[in-house]
């Protein structure tokens, strides 16, 4: 009975860390990085007043074809860039409309209008990306490369060179199918139902505690349904990689992630260190909590605290969030006020809302970051999810420039995730507002969550390497890989007897496997850096914050 209590206390913690907040930062616009002090052009338009109009993808393709034709006659770097920029307004508008439609489809996965629009946009986006890549390859191979590098910057050209390896017109049809499968996954996950006392009930509508005890039924049903989608995604991605000359999808996945600083060997070494140092630490902390529970310790582990819940429920949590971001710094006050003033957020968990947390930016004429999360004010991780995604939002607001060519929110996703995970620690002075008497235990839980993130994310990374290294892998083999890794990384410590049979099925909970393969290791890398941010903040909050702002 006591073990069940511990499992119930930590269950939501585990599910959160497995999903890792799902916070894929979406590159929907061509963005470049500026300094924190630079002023970017954010339009004051409320989200509900942003008008979606289906963009003319065929017209944009024609403009790109014309640019491809004109490029060879451009006899200087300046003229070549004029050709590249000749369709920038139309491309920016397409990106803007894509992001608007995507947000609306996430807000209600059952909305038939936006389902149809996303089907059209996904197909057009794949073809536009492939055609544009033909032009970008010309730019990378330009005889004026040195001049272009001076104009754009060494790292922008490096990123561009890497991105041209992973897209081509010969895989456009496969990219279309990949996009379709991702959309289908999002819909199935958002509308998942289970038999609850004889009635098909939307799984996301159930109380979190009930959800936990219904997980075996959920996994038994949806491991097969979502597993079929994943198997096809694997097949599509492997075929794309082979057509582009890769041995399998693993190196293509690394190039897709823009990794120029480290590769497979370095990640393998990092995984070895995580198993050597972090997995034993994780197990030790969990074991201590279990011992404290069994012995009724007078000083129980912070993991057993029943006080780590948001004060005032959902409304109190959100109000504290607005107060904190307004007071924290001038940068957070500015970005938070912009978000709130223009309704550029969706926080509350709702039926048919896609169960993911992410931050994106609506480009084109608006140039507005948007924060999308699913919280209801019942758990510790609802609060830290707000901090996490606001870290992305704040960085996007201040550091992303509309004058852009090729890059994303930051030089790398690793840095982007330091912005988000670092914000979870920067908020420490306000934990008492959010958690009251549980503030100290909440801070300890936050530090522990980084250990847990490192362990979970590393396991997820190894899982993907094993899956994509196999030819013609089956669902049963995927489930077995997950179950074995779950035990190797010590995550089976918290699995109750009635859940033991579903360990190998639970990988379907991680959206990254479907949406952004090989993203997970970025959480490991950035969590290690975020712990350094915490260390600096503990010594001197102001200096630690200044270091964070210099990233």
C-alpha cells in the first residue's frame, strides 16, 4: 500500500519527465538571432484578429522556379542575394498562414476546416521546401561563397550548407507523407478515447489520477494504433535518408537538427556518462523516498511532500505567473505584457486540444511569439511548464529578428532549451507565491527534475538510435527495446505491479518520436547547462541572471 502511495505521488512527475514538456520549438519562420537589447518589430494585433487566408502555394512555387532560373545569371553575391530574396514576402506570408492554421488546429484537433487547411499546407510546405532547397544548394555552391559568408555570417552559411543535405525534390512526396503522418498522430493523440465504465470517454477529459489508473487500458489500445503510424514514419524517414545517400536516418536526423558541434560518437560518450553518474544518483534519490515512506520518516523526502501544488488552483497559478513575469526583469515584463495584451497564449487544458506544450512565432506581418501549453493548476509541473515555455517565449520575443534567412530561435536548439530550463530556476524567488509552504520542497523537486530529465532524455535518445539502426523493425521489437531501456535506466523503480505489463508500450507518450526525431538529447545537454545556471543563481542571483541573459 505504501509503495502505491509513493507511485501515486510521483506518477505525474514521471509522466511529465517522460514527455519532457513536449516543448518542440517550432521553426515556422526564417529567423535570425539578435542581441537582447535590439528592438524587434512586434505588431500589436490580438490573436483573434489575425486573419487566416489560404496562401497560394502554386504561385510561390512559380516564384521560386523563376529565382532558380535567374540565379545563374547573377554575377555577384549581392545580386544572388537579391534573387534569393525575390520571393521573401510571399514565403513569409506562407509561413505566417501555416503557423496560424497550425495553432488553430492544435487548439481544436477536431476542427474540420483547419484539418483540411493543414492537409493542404503540409503538402505545399514539403514541395516549397524541396524547391527552395534547390536554390539554396546553388547558393552554397556559389563562386561568391566568401562574399556571401561575409554578408550573412559564417555560422549562417554553415547551417545553410547542412540544411541543404536533408531536402531535395526527389524526396518531396515522402516529406508530404511524413507531414501527413505527423498530423494524423496529433489528431489521434488529442482525440484518444477509452472504455470508462462502458462508455467511450475522451482520455484527456479524465482526472489525472483516474488517467493514471486507466493507463494500462490506454496503452493496450493506442500502442497498436499510434505504433502503426510510427512504423510508417520510420519507413518514410529511412527511405528519405537512403535516397539522399545516407546509410540510415540517424545521420540525416542529426543534420536535420543542425548539429555541427557534436555527432553520434560524442552522444554515445555522453550516454555512457549519464549511465555511470546520473542513473545511480536518480536511483538513490528514489530509493531514499521509498525508504522514508516505508519507515514513516520524521524528515521525509521532498518527493513525498503533499504541499507542492499551485496555490489558488488554475486561476491563482496564472495570476501569479503574470505578477512574476511583470516583476522579474524589464525583459520579462515587456514580453509578458505583449503576450497578455494580444492574447498570444493558450494555457488551460481543454477537450480536443492537442496535448503538447510548445512555443512558436507567427511571422509575416505580425511577427508575434505564441505560447501553447496544457495545464489545469493541479500539479507542480503545471507551474514549471509555464516557466519553461515562457523561457522560450521571452527569448523569441527579444532575440529573434524578422530580417532573416536561415536560422531558428537561437544558434542551436541546445541553447534554446537553456533559455527554457534556465527560466525554471530563475523563478526560484517566486516559488513561495506559487507553492506557499511547499516552496522549499518545490525547489528541491525542480533540481531533481533536471536529474530526471537527463536520465529520461538520454534513454529516449538511445531508444531512437536503436530503432533507426534496425531494418524492417516491428512494433513488438520497438516495445521490447523500450522495456529493456526502461529497466536499464532505472525507471522501472516506480512501476507498480499492475503497470508492469505495459512498460514496453508507454513510449507512445513521447511526441518527439513522431514530430521531431533526435530532439531528446538536446534536453540532456541543456539540462546540464541549466544546472550550471542554477549554481550561479544560488551564489548570486543577479550575476546568475546576467549570465543567463548573455547566452
